[in-house]
């Protein structure tokens, strides 16, 4: 069978910004014969995510992330449908997902690395299994529950950076549902600010490209900041932390502003910010979702209920075609997406 796939064409370098030319689409042949335990899957949707920038380097900087290899097929989050199966756990027509889905139109995979999902949990929006009801939603949910320490009736104020992105947009809505009296988002455009407030129920939003973030935080968070969901790091996070209350909590989810730099993860903080954390007894612990996978089932069930009831809105930026993977990834790294960046590869036929 002839299939298309995306391989890593070149590395941007540890201090370089990725470009579409770092990726290459090529045709290859797939043997149709399956071995015991294998399935042939047709790819429906693929995901691009900020952490993938680390996988473009020879050294990812994280022991749990393997680097992509030059001229080899890239992998990440994906959802698809089983076409043929020689695995007892998978049947033809099953919708399945995996964290290690190859960027191919068709692929042979071990059934053991696939998770079967029920389309009804997403009301048929299968791309949500890569976003709000997938790894992105889990990251937001478990990050909030394990590191946010939100208590109903405690008059807490929450700030989210990267708030219009895949994880931030979900985390802010969870903060509101869990009881924060104010949820303030920081993002990169007036359009995103409007989306956060008008569509997602944020109390306010700040355009860091046009507004004085420190001044706006003082205006929108008059009682200080208790919970900070950090997706970006850098100067924005220094500013937020400087206005946090004693015994506040930083949820260290991502540091996208630092991913094109040759720094360890998490990146080192300025002396002033480190001093503020210590003086105010603010928690800022490394958050690794893999450490909490025993709680994933219950979390996904609650997320599914919220999405289906409309209590959480799952925003997506959708592009079509495997040839757009490189463009979509680079756009996402520059903040070109609202919500989850999804690439549609083929149609789902029930």
C-alpha cells in the first residue's frame, strides 16, 4: 500500500526557531500483511504540541522524551480507526488513540499501544480525544487538581498564561468550575482576549503584545493572585509571580517562551523571582502528567461530562492534510492557534 508520512528533514538547532522546511512529506510502501498483535489503522486526526519542539533536538533535555531521528517518521498524539486487526483487543471499525501515533496516513501498530475510545464520549467529535478529552485535557485537569489547590468559597484569583492555547483554555475553565472567583487569561491578541471572556467565561484577559501586563494584573486582580497556571515562562511568568499572594501555587505546565533556547527544563528563574517564591512560600513544583496516570480514567470521565454538557468549550484550530503538519506545528509555536491545533488526515466513516 502506498502511504504518505512526515519525517524530520532537519533540526532547527538548540537555539533556533523551527521552520516548515524542518519537516518533509514523502511516500512510502506499507506491507499489508500483519503479524499477531498488530493492527492496520487509518489516521483520522493528528496533534501538534509545544513539547514536540524539544524532540526536534538531538538531546531533548528530558529523560522521558525521546528525540525524533532525522529522515525517520515523526510520532505524537493521534486518533484513527482500525481497518484490519490481528489483535484480540481491537476490532475492525474501532476508534483508537495513542500518544505515539506515527505521522502517516495509514500505519501498522501494535495493538498494545492503542487505547480504544467511545465516540459517544465526545459526541462524535473524535478530535476531542486529542484535546479536551485527551492528553491536553488531562494535563489541565490533573495540573489544577494536584497542584492548584483551588477551594470553593476561598475567594481565590487565578491567572493563566498561554490562556488561548490548547491547555490554558481548558485550565482556565476548570479553575472557574472549581471555584475561583476570578480567572484572568494572558494571550497574544485582542481576538483571543475576546474569545476568552465572551466564549470561555474568563473574568478578564490581557493582550501581552499591546498592554502593560503588570498594570493590567493589578487592575484585574485587586486582591492579588493565588493560583498561576504557567504555560509560557520567561518575563510574563516573572511578572505574574511578583504579584502572587503568600502561600500561592504555580502550576508549572509549560515554558513555551523558552523552548527555542538551549536551557534545561524547567529553565532557571531570575534571582528576584526565586526570592519571591521563597519569601512568600509559593509552591512551584515540576508537574509531570505521567506520574498521575492512575487518575486518568476518572479525570477523562469528568472532562467528557463537562464538554458534552457545554460547561467546558473545546476550542480547536483545524487544518486539512498531512502535508500541512510542518506549517501547523510552526504556526502553533508562534501562537497562531486558538485552542487545540489539530490536523485532519481523513474522514471518519461510521
